[in-house]
C-alpha cells in the first residue's frame, strides 16, 4: 500500500512517478551508502580522494540508474527477463576469452567505460528469470517434477560457471537468490527437503570416505576444505584475517574508539580493510552501537521490500522484490558472519559499504527493479 | 498491463512463505547482533589487549654479556665495543650519495658501498643495514657531528667477545657464537633474545654451561609500529641488565705455564686444591684460539682443527677417558686392605708373570720383582702382586672403592661433556657386553687395564681424596655475581686412616726413595716433597709373538699404538695441599713422559702458592659498559 496516496487506482505516469517512489528504501540505501563513505574516509586515514570520493560518485551514478529503471514500467522488465538471462549467460561465457584477470581470478569484462563483472549481473538475471518463470507457470504445475527441474537448471548453470572463475561467494548468492524465489513461488517443501538431504549426504560421504580407499577427493582438497571451515588451522592465511578482524571489532567495545580513532585499520593489520573487511572499522570506531545501527538499517530495507512485495498483486513484481531483498540479505549476512568469525572467509562484500563499483551498481540496478515493481504495481 | 493476480492459492502461499522467509532472516540478523555484542562488549577487554599488542611492538635491546675472571681477578673473557654505522634506506633519500659522503669520514671501500647498497635494495626500506663496523670512537664522533649532512645514518654500538688469554682458556671458557637453528632445537630456553638473528650465545665450555647468568636480561624498547613493522614512534624504554660476572677457580698464570710446558704434545693436566676442590689448572693440549670462533672461523682453520690427529677441539681433561693403568693400583690396594685380604706384611712372589687358568698374566718387569709387599708393589709398580690380590678381593669390592674415590662417577663441573669413565662390575658387563665376567677381567681391572676408564679430572679427584681422606669434589666456578659457589665433599671418606697412611707412604716412596718408579722426578722446590704414582696404560694387546720377538718398545710403534703415560701426585707430601694428574696420550712410560711434567707444574704451583688467593676482579677493561646498543 502506498503511504502517499492510497486511493489512486491508475498507474502513475511521467514525473509524478517520483511521488510513488518507494522513498523509505531509497533513503535507507542512501543512509547505508553514507555510512560507507564515512568508513572509507576513515580507513584512508582522512583522505577523501583515495576511496570515499570515487565511491560517492559511483553511488550518485547508481542512484540515477535506479531512478531511471524505476521509471520504466515493470511490464517491460518482465518481457526482457528471458533476454537478460541469456545475455548474462553469454557474458559469463565470454569471460574466459575476453575477461581480464585480477588477483588470480578471472571475473571482469572490460567494456571500455566500465569493467563489468557478469557474475554480479547474473545475480539479478537469475532472480528475474525465475520470477518471470513462476509468473508464467500454471498454478497446478508449480510442484510438478519437470517444472521444478527446469528452474533448477536455470540456477545451476550460471552457478557452476561462476564457480569456475573461481568466485565462491557470488556463486553462493546466485544459488540462494534463485532458491528463495522458488521457495516463495510455492514449490513443495518436499523438494527443498530432498535437496537439503542430498547435499547433507554428499557432504558426509565426502568426509566419511576420507582416509579410506574410496575417498572422493584428493588429500590436498580435503586440506583446503579444512582450512576453509576452520581458518585457525592456517593462522597466517585466512586465519590471520579472522583473528585480526575479531581483534579490531572486539577492541571497539560498546561505543567504539571514536571516528578516525581506530588503530587497527590505520596501521594496516587487516588486508582488504576497505573492501570485504570494512565492517571491522565500523566496529572499532563506533563499537557495538555502530554495528547494530548498520544492522538495523539493513533490516529496515528488507522490511520495506517485504512490505512492498506483499502489497503487490503482480506476481512477477512480488517475486522479484523478495528475490532482490533475499540476495541483499545474504550479501550482508554472509559478510558479517565471515567478519565476526561465524562463517568461513568467502569474498562477499558488505553491500553498499564496501569499496567497489560493480557490486554497488548491480545492487542499485536491482533496487531500480524493486522501485519499478513498486511504482507500477496494479492498484 | 497484465491482469492483476486473482487472490488465489498461490497468493496465499506466497504470503505465507514470505513471512517464513522474513522470520528466518530476522533470526539470522538476531544471531549477528548477538555475536556482535559478544565480540565487542563481552570480550572487549581481551580483544582490546590484543589490539594494543598489535599496535605496540616490543623491540629487545640485547644486554652486554657478563665478564669472566680468573681467581686473581684477571679478566679472561670480556667485551670490546664494536662501533658500527647503520643506515636506513628510506631516511637516506639517495643512499649512494650519502654513502659517498660517509666514505670521506669513515674508512669504507668501494666494495663496502656496493655491498651495502645491494643489501639495502634487498631489504625493506625501513630496515637498518650495517654499512661499516670495527670503527674508532673518533669516527663515531665525526659521524655524529656531521649528522645533518648524513640523513638515515646512525652510529650504533655492538660488542665483540674477547678472550685475552687466547688458547690457554679455550677448553675452559669455550667460546660464543651466533645462535643457530640447531641450538634452538636443542634448548628449552624460551628467552626471546635467542630469536634475534646472530645473537651470541655460549657454544662450549663455561660460556655454554653458565649461559643464562652470563647472558643477562634483555632490555625492551616499546615502539608503535604498523602492520609491516615500520616504526612510528618510541613509547618507552627499559634498559637491559648486563650479564653476571663470573669468577673461576683457575689461575691464569698456572694455566699458561702448564700449556706452555705441554707444548705440542697431546696431553692434559689437572691441578686441584685438595682442601676445597678448586681446580687451579685444567689444561688440554694442543689447544686453539677461541677468538677465531667469535668472528667466524675460516674454512681452512676449521679444517686444520678438525683434521689434527691430536684433536685440539677436545677438552681431554674432562672428556678424554683412558685406562688409568698403575695409577689405579692404590684403589685395588685399599680395597684389599679395607677388606682384610692383605696386611702390610703380606707378600707374594713375582716371577714376571702369573698363570691363572692356563693364561699368562705378565708383569711389566719381565724378570720379576721377587718377593713383593704392599709398599714395594706400589713403589715398583709390580703387577703380579695385584693379580694375586685381585683374585681374593674380587671386582665388586675394587669398583666400589673406585667409586668412593671419584672414579666411574660424573663430577659436576661447570663444563659440558664431563665424562664419567667406568668402574666396571659384573652387572655392567652382563648388560653392556652381554657376556659373563671372567677372572681375567678382574686381573686386568686390578692394574687399571681392561674395562677401567678414567678421565684426568677423575684421577686428580682420586689423588686429592687419597691425600685428604675426604670426598672432596672439584669446583671450577668460585662466584657468580659475587655469590660464592659451594664447596662440596668436605666429609671424610669411610676408610681406615691407617690404611690411607700406608698408601700415602708408598706413594711417597714412589717419588722419593731409591728404586721408586718416579725417582727422577723429585720436586726441585726446596723443602717440599711430592707423593705420586706412575701409570702406563696399554692401548693394544701385546701378542705372544711380539713378546717373544721383544718388539714392544714404544718408540718402534706408530704414535696411535704407543702406551698412554700417566702420573698422579699430591704435594707437599707431609701436609697435602695440591693434587695433580697428568696424562700424555701415547706418551710411552708414565715415569718418563708424565712424571717430569707433573714435577715442573707442581714446582710452579708451589712457587705461585702464596699469591694464589682470590682477588676482586680488576676492572681494567676499556670496554664501555653502557647498554646503549642497537635494538637488533
């Protein structure tokens, strides 16, 4: 339900669409991004030029992009869902041939004006495609085996392609984003139960056969899995990140050391302090209060997404909004769990706060779709 | 626009699932919040501490190693300042230009410059690199005066260990050297100083055994660093504690005299004060210059030391063990007297050999000694007497007596590799050789051959115990930081003093009566006599064929197969104060090769005796003891 005008039965047109914007989401996104600017400024040691300024420019561009997308009717986005998915797959295919390597992984396509990460785009692509699929699918077929296997293929195809790059974090987000849409679309519990069961069986099979003649993986692969699960077994590798990040977070206390007063970040104990581990700076400088504030901002964004989706009688729009919200949720949940030592280290940025162009633009595009669905919802 | 969705089953399902999803997400968010609270609030104290440690780095300031003096206060190990110049690349701007400027003040060559530049390029920009060392104080002063023109250049103070007595104390002191990975694996010492690259630790001798007190305690400099270790600023400083001052019991004059006397023979001498166990001399020849080791010994020097057949690196006085030969006869004699197997009047006939179980055991005198009593058996060193006696006494009694006199037991001297020798028993042979003890073993042991082994130190201890009747133990360290080290073993040995008197009389006769085996080595010191015992120990088995051919003159044999020459003595004979043992490896007969050395050394001991009292260390060392050293 629109909080501005509840009685308008017609879909708004022209500039008046601004009035029907989901302003809470837009403002919350801005607030989160602003937190990011502060942190990037602090991490650079009081230097705007280094990370904060480029980040601000990107956010402004992203905000413009979101507005632009919001103005385009959701029906258009629905029609191009399939195309978007196919183009996304095509870009992913192109990466091994045309992509540029950075830090040992090949994920980027250089389009001249921007280096694009097709795997990021694919997060939206999968959600759009699945939302479209379930909007189109007949009610009675939702839980039929064939009609369940089809979206599974749609999800797994890009997931495995991204895993090849390799980019475990993004692959995980694609998988979960798609799964959430299927779940909300009403696919029977049994399929989810079966999926969880088979994954559990596979994992236990892998571990139970370890050391026997039938072991499924090579020894070094087990070793890698062990370090992944328990970073402290490799204190100079990923264990170092976790220890240092917990030290920084823990030294913040209730209210933190104060803005620009963090010692751990300034003295460079944490690598990737401005990207994946930026939450530690927030924790160190603003303490528990700062961390929880950010968590609340994120939760409010989710809340407004759910509110928008549940009041949207357009099935595509509702599924898309929930899918985007869920992807957003998994972004920050995985990042924070990793930084606080609850999950293994996977390269997932803190959404809108971590320094980085691709992820931010893609998120703004995703929220552009959410806005469009919100503005153009049937009344 | 598409048709608005009919509120149907799917619509309800979507709402229900969305709410479930939201609930699950809320759950995860709650967990995140709780974890955040746990880390930031509940564990705040410990993490804050860790953060502090992260930020504040502690740099160790190495302490100055403790000095070592002899008993009269002569420094025998000290430190010489090593003025050096360090350079930090990132502070220097143009390192090469600065080095060229430096070269005008300080003697550094083109090669030094090239090497320094090379090293600096290889290290991180903020790591100090030594560009010159072994400088004079004047150079340092000049560099300090020109500091503004020499950015990144810092004078630093290090230390070299110096052993002014050179080879005379090589075996006693050992030497220091940079700590190695091997050292770190060997020790359970967790002193962080050991982790400083090239930190000097004792590698041998007293330097090794008294390492901890000598090392001192590290000072610390608390500095703020960033994650790559660059120093941001110094927060505080705690001065290091110089190592303990160690005073040995050895007299450097006597030590020098003894080593000079031994010359290039492969021999060792131990002189002890019988009243308190002070080791006055512990000489092992040939020796080596420990100073060479401190600065890193050259490969040819190292090879020469290792390949020398006289084994200069070995401290033969404590590590070398030899069959004591006839010097062991006092033990057998005492065991016989104490057990009541013989009296001073008991005598046996020596015909040059004794046949036991169809085997001939020869006396060194082929013609035999005729009738031999206890006194004559020691004075003329008759072997047959002991063959006869040993069959009665048995090996267990003999070895038990040997252990009471310090043979076959390890003495706790502040040196590494102090060997315990061997006083054999039947049980020992059963275990070590997996063979039964036979009577021939007893006969050989009775004259100090066969399985019996003793080090020169043990022989000196044995003689000191014979001279005093107490179980005195040797000591090498008199005081550590003015804390006197205890004298051990003043309590009397449970042996009939009368029997000991008989032994001492016989030892007196060995040197001072006609026919004694050491008659040629009476002391030259007026009014003083020495009591002693010669020993000649075989290192080979003389075959019957050789014996018949008469080829067992030592001079005809290669060095390695000649007999060891031994001599033990105490003086003055009437009021014992000093005990001595001499072992000349493959020197031939004890009376000819060992006794004269003992005589000369003992004369010197008596000459120096009035001036051998302990004196406070003489602090004439030029070394600046200020701890203003480098931070490593």
